[in-house]
C-alpha cells in the first residue's frame, strides 16, 4: 500500500524530504505551456504543505509520452540522469513528484526505466497524492498496474485521434502544420482548440509566382534566390528559404484546394490559391509536378548551369541511354561535348550549340508546324479537366448521399434506408472509378507558357533578346535554364562520329535533330538498363547536317 504524505514522517522518521517536480503534456494548444505550469503549481503547493524542499523542476511541453511519440523528452531524460547521479545524503530522502502516473509515462518501457532509477537511488515516487516506495513488492505491483492503465489510455486516445483524423480527411478539413501562404481560424470545441477554416493570405501570391517561375524554366535554386530577395516573402516561422522548402511548396497540392490522407487526395474545404483555381492554373501546377518528379531529371550541383546541352544531348553511336557532357579540351582549351559512356564522339561545344540553336529557332519559325506539334494536346485541356472534375464531384456526391442513407433509419421499421451490403457494393464499384478519375485529372498538364512564348512571338527575339533602341526598351534573352527546358521539351539532339579522326568542322548528318512529333524524338534519355529502340531513326526522319 502507498504511503499517505501526511504520515510519511511517521513511517520514515528522523528524515528530511526533498523533491524533484516533473510536469508534461502532449497537446499544447495555446503554445504557452499552461497545462504543465498548472501541474507544477499543484506540485509546489503539495510540497509546501508537507515541508518538502524542492530541488529542481523538470517539464516537457507539447511532447507525447506514448510509444508513438516522435519528439525526445529532454527533461524526462534529465530527470533520470539527476536521480542516478545525485549522491545520497545521510538523513535525507528524495521524492519525485508529478500530478498523475500518465505524466511520467504512457508506455511500460518508460515506467521500467523510471522504476529502475528510483530503486537504485532509493528515491520515492509520488503521484495522485500518494507516495510509493518501489523497494516494496506491493508498491511495485500497484505502480506497474497504473503504468499498464496509462499505456492503454494512450492507445485509446490514439485510436480516437486516428478516427478523428480520418473523418476530418473525408470531410476535407485542414490538418497538420499550417502551409505557407495560408491563415487558419480556430475555435475551442469541448475545451480543445480546433481549426475551423483555412484561407489564403497575402503570401499566397508568392506561391503562385514561384509555380509560374518553375513552369517557365527557372530552377529551384533561382526561385530560392528570388524568394530570399523579397522581404514580403519571408516565412512566418522564421526559417530561411531553402531548395528543400521550395520544392515541397511547389509539389504541395494543398494549393489546389486538395486534402491529402494516406496518399489519397480529395476536395478540401478551402479554395485553391488565386491563379490555381482555374483549369489552366491546375494544368500549370501539374506540369511543374511532372517535371520535379521526373526520375530522369538531372539536378545541378554547382552554383548554376553553364552548358546548354550537357546531360541533354545524346550519343548517336552508343544509344539513347548515353548522354553528352562538357569538358575543356586539353589541347586548345576549347570546351567540347563528348559521350560520357564510351568517349567515342566529341565536338566543339560552341559549334554544336550554334547549330542546335539555329535549328530550333528555324523549327519554331514555322508556326503552323510547331503549333500543330505542341498545341493539339492543349486545345481541349480545359474542357477535359472540367469534365473530369464534374465526374469526380458526381462520384463524391453519390457516395456521400449513400453513406448518409446508410446512417439514417426509417422511424417506422427501424431499418437503415440503405443496407450496409448495398453501400459496400456501391463503394466497391465507384471508388476505383473515383480514384482513376482523380489520377487522370492530376496527369493533365497542357503546354507551358515558356513554349507558348516561342510560338506566339518571334522565336529568335525570345531566345536571344535584343538591346535597347531609341524607340524600344531592351528585351532580355531566355536564361540558360529556360533554354535547356525548351530543348528538353521540343527536340532530341544526337551526335554521331565524324568521317575521320581529328575533323573539326561539322559534316552533314553528324548532328541530328528530332523534334517533338517526329520519329526519333525522345522526351527523356533511356535509363542505362533499358532496352534501346529496335531501329535507330533514319536520316530521312530527322533533319541533319
């Protein structure tokens, strides 16, 4: 049996008692740690009433003690170290004081650790107004049962939280960390703070502009530099913009007004940010997502890209798995492009860049041919996206109505208006269609504004820019990153061997250009282990030199 604190001096006479206080909570709704402070205040009053001198206070705010917790309990670990390292004193007995057992532990492993530390140091354990001497068999049994109860309670809380999270996800309600570009509204429901709404704030415009820049061929590194240079775009949490943060922002479908749960996205209760609420905006977001998730996408490790075709152009001798890379010539210091795999082809980089740029601009100058190759897939994208969204809305509404009927009972017969078997059959039929339609909607991308700018304007002017004149301002050229993006989307470049070693000029057929829609065009290089095409593109099928 535990000791009553008012009789402790009689049970253990001629002893001065000293206390360590511990407080913990896992849900700190206000961010101020009021719950923990209330626990410690109760402990201070308790110790003052019984003349126990307080040695130190320990507190873990907003940290779970269950086996599912992800944050380290720093003060709990300090408490264990303090118990084991504090030297005993004659005539002094120390006590660890907490409000209840669940403040110490929510799983048996933590209980065993605390019990072992108290046993070794001859320290008493106090909670719920009772003092336990863990050297006594009945006290060990009692505290162990309390630990089992605390662990079971934690599992019950988790089950309820998972159910609540699932229901919130099905309803499309906000959950988790507040995304950049949004504000949330909160209200206290049954004593707990709950999010009641999520709306775009003034920083949402920077999200849209970042997605626009990514769609226009800017690298993530360039977007980071831009965001860091705009004071209004600084993050509310104080973190500096990084490539990882920008990438996660660009891929976050929360900005489309979607709610994720276990890899499934559904319509959320908040609206998409301005600019992404249209079919064109969604298509732009999907293009950026497809580009960033491309497994073959090469990432630049230096300070910035410096070569137009490195890791984009292919070796015409080895096959479409072999890319060309750039290196300075050891003989004349002239940069060359060569096959990274076999080093069996090489050409001066400036010559190849000039040839490819000339061919690309000539292809875009034939507006009818270029538009036919690029735009047909985009002409009906908005109509297809709207039709897909209507189907998704219809499936979701039908399932929602059916589930409501299954939970509604006829007052006369007491039977549900829709049987569970019928509901299960309907879900089995509609859910696969719903998920397929969602995946189809996420795959619709259209044509990027970067390519459209080459179609709608003079491609030479867009590509190379122009200096300022007396009547017109200067027009900057495309950045190297944007030029590389155009190459990836529009043309496949292959370099073949020269007729004889050491030949420095370009020969007809040495460089082949296969544009989108033509035989030989490849959206990305083959992986090294992929099987090459059965037939190489014929010279007649691609323009060559």
